[in-house]
C-alpha cells in the first residue's frame, strides 16, 4: 500500500526528463471606474456581506434573520446550556470583584458619585449581552474617558460648589457620546481604526497611562486643591505649588 500511495502522489523531484505543464494566471480585465469604486466601498463598509444571508429567503425567515442580526442573543440563547451558565456564573463573580472597585474609582476620577460607577460596571455589560456579538470584547468605563469628563466639565462648573449642575452636564455629555458611538456602529465606520498607525496607538496608550498616574498624586500626597487639567505641566505645577500642604 505504501508503494501505491507513492505512485499516486509522485515526488516532483523524481520526475526528471518529463515535460511539466506550466499554468499561467491571466491578468483580470480592467473594470470600469464606477464598478471598481462600488466594489472597494463594499469591501470597506461591508466586508462580511451581512445581506448575503437574506438572499432567496422567505419573508418570515428574513424577519427572523434580521432580529438575530441586531440582537444576537436570539441566536445563541436557544443553545444555551446549564454548563454554560455555571461557567458564566464563575467568570461573572470573578470579574465583578474587579469591576465594582474599578467602577467606583473611575467615578471618583470623573468627580461623580460612586453609585454612578456601579451603574457603569454592569449596565453596559447587560446591554452588550443582548446586542453584542464578540465574546472577547471588554465593555465598560475607562480611566481616560473619566479624566476627560472631569477636565472638560471642570473648566465650566466646579463639582464641589455645584454638584447638581455638574452631574447633569456629565449625563448630557455621556448621552451624546453614546449617540455618536451608535451612529458609528450603524454606519459601520469601524474601518476608520485601520487608518491609525501603530505609533499613534502606542503613544495614546503611553499618554493615557501617564495621565492616570499623575492624577493619583492628589490622593497620594493628600492635596485638597488640585488642578482639573490633565496635562503634565498643569499637574506638576499644582503639586509643586502645594508642597507645604502634603499631609498637613
């Protein structure tokens, strides 16, 4: 049987003196500009071709597929088992032990009540469980967004003197941020990230880490009057001008 297998798949190096047929790939004919532009836009905005599954389907099937496309929970929920529930329960308890103090600290960074940090810990995750399709994506607040909220609103309203107005402005800002994010998802503009270079992403991550570290100096040094700005010059000026108040 071994010889038969070698006979069926001969070694190309042993085929000496035999004529080998060369296969040439023809260059595709040039396409009109509008058709080429249409194909490029389709590959950019719809690389997964979400409308393919609706072709040649009855109306009821199209409705079902449409609901599953926008709400993936209706697709995987019928296959959900008790074993999945046990695994999700263990992972949920593990993540909650991190997300709860993290949400409270992020709310403190944004000069907001701690209860809002708790809301931001589980509400986005519940919404994404219904409408999300990636099991590897982390959903929730981030330190940079909290610092930007504090810096942006702190220039207009003092959170200590007028906490109610500050809270209303924070909720309004997050509402419009959610509208923009929803619009990016509806119009499938996620491809914009592909135009960001690696150096830009690394610089953003390094800058974000630096900003978070500098903002912790307020609590570490026990300063009562700390700048609302996030740039390194303003933070260092605020620290060195209040050295006499360090733990006094």
